[in-house]
C-alpha cells in the first residue's frame, strides 16, 4: 500500500480548514498545510489536529501549490484547497487506489456549495479535477488564479468515484469581494502572458458568458442562485477585461 501526503494551501481559512483536515484524516498518512501568513485562527486550528504547518508568502496559487508538493514527505500526493473536503464516497475510492495504485494521476468531480446550495449546472458541475498524483509526473500550471494540475501524460489520468466538496461562498457579498481580487490577479496574469483587451471583449464577452452559463449550460435549473452565479460571472468577465485595458493604458 502506498503512503499518501495531503497538501493544502490556505490563507485566513478558519471557517473551512477544520472540515478539510477532518475529511483527510482517514486516508492521508501526512497532512501538510502551506499557509500564506494567516491572521485569523487558521494556524491554531491546524495545530490542534497535529498536522504539519508551513508558511510561505503568497506568490500565486500555482506557485503555492507547487511549493506544497515539494514539501510533502511522500511521493503520492492529494492536493486540496482549504475550502474543499472529501465526500465519503471519494474517501472510499482513495482507500481503494492506495491499496492498488495503477496510474500516475487520478481525477474526480468537484461539487460546489454556493450560499448553502449545491450547484449542479451552469458549468459548475461536474467540474472534473486532477487532484491525486505521483510527484514528478506533472506540476501545477495554468494562469493565476485559475490553476490546474498538468500531468505529463493527461490521457493516463484515471477517473474515480466521489466528489470533492467545494464550500465556495457563504454570501453573495463574499463572492463579489472575491471577484474583485481574482479579476485583478487574472488581468495581471493575462497582461504578463501578452494578452490584450479590446472594446469588443469588453462589450460582448460578458454577454456571451451569461448566455452560455445560464442557458446553454442550464444554470437556470439551479434556481435563484443559478441566476446570481451567471450574472456575477458575466460581471467578473467585464471587470477582468476593463482591468486588463487599464494595464495596457498605464504600461
């Protein structure tokens, strides 16, 4: 049986970190939390569970996750954000692959809770993620803040049953605050990558985003919060492109 390290990144996650750790206790042989100098009770909660607690100044989601991998004791790793947890079914699947490891990477679905409602449409589910892998067979990449694990051989990633439970936003206000932060990061990442914003992007991409998520991805089937999510996602698209436009004007 392989030994499994759990690598979690966190910043001010006192609401979530305990749930994340508790879901990992039955399957992980090591739990490591890489914290970006939280100023709430995150550290206190982590230490109450006896997990490894490391610190690194935040450099980006991709950078934090790759550093967490490098700190792990074992070569087989499960990587989670602090606002995520394992479903009971996923924990069973992980125990099975620990006993019979067959792939360099494993993927599973992620189910998101929004203001207390599980969201199953609008592009938010199944939201398949690669989160279990053997060190040295890939790395975290993508464009901050939208990181993703990039295996050397993507076609070899095996699917396992069960969901990562993502406790995303407790309030609409919290979602809007996160949009402001994430659109700044996204615009900066896009600018560094050489991407540019145009009036066409600003005018039409938000509308396209709303139509795609709410109608073509059946966001309306999630009721009131399906509408809220689609509207805020369209708003986020608009804000990202105007922030990118501002970077172009100032540079």
